[in-house]
């Protein structure tokens, strides 16, 4: 065991431990969500994000923990908190910087943010227009990167259509 560890720096070992911890915690929280135990999932995601933020070790893992937290909050209908959290953390530009603008993680968090903007009780016209802008960009990127028939592209098209319906119901033109 000592010989194998000698091949890796202490940082690489710590990075692997953080990654494994995040995966295990995410899997447990996702299981709770599938069982309808959203509050239990939320507790795990909050702790995981707080730990990753505090450790400061790997921005990828910190962003993944943030994305998991935002996703759970969105599923629970806490969209105002998601908007606040993702704005405060400048999540979209961080995701583009860390993962790249065409990465599935970036596209997923963009969709989560746009959904939260649209469904937040205090959503303004600017919020709704920003959501459409985000979804249009995600849809174009998904089609270009994954192809027309890929499930991510189809989800992006569906999300954009739903957002336009919401705006139409609010009397806001998307043309």
C-alpha cells in the first residue's frame, strides 16, 4: 500500500477522497429524493456544499455540490433560494470557467437557474427574459454539441417551449 501511495502526491490522494465523499453523499441524497424524502436529501446536500466550500480544495467538486443543492431546492419548490444562491455564487460564469461552456454540468446548472428564475415567486420581467436568454443559449449549445435527437437537446427544446408558455401567460412576448 505504501508503494502505491508513494506514486501520488498528498494532494492527489486528498482530491480522490473528496471526490469519493461527494459521490457517496450525492448517491445517498439522490436515493432519499427518489423515496420522496426531500428534506433528508436537502440536509445532506447543504452539509456537502458547506464542507466543499470550506475545504476550498477543488472548485469542480464545490460546484458539483452546489449544483446538487440547487437541484434539490428546485425540486422542493424553493426557487427564490436557488436564484439567490446561484447569483451569490456567480454559478453560471464559474461553471463555464471550471467545466467549459459546452460541458453537460454547465448546461444543467444553466437550466436549473433558468427554471428557478421563471418559477420564483418574486420573478420580475427581467428575470423571465434572462431565463429565456439562458435557455436559448443552452438549447443552441446542446444541439450543436450533442445533436438534434440527443436527450439533452430534446430537454432543452422542451424547457424553452415551457418557458415561452409561462412568459406568454404573463403577457410577455418572446419575439
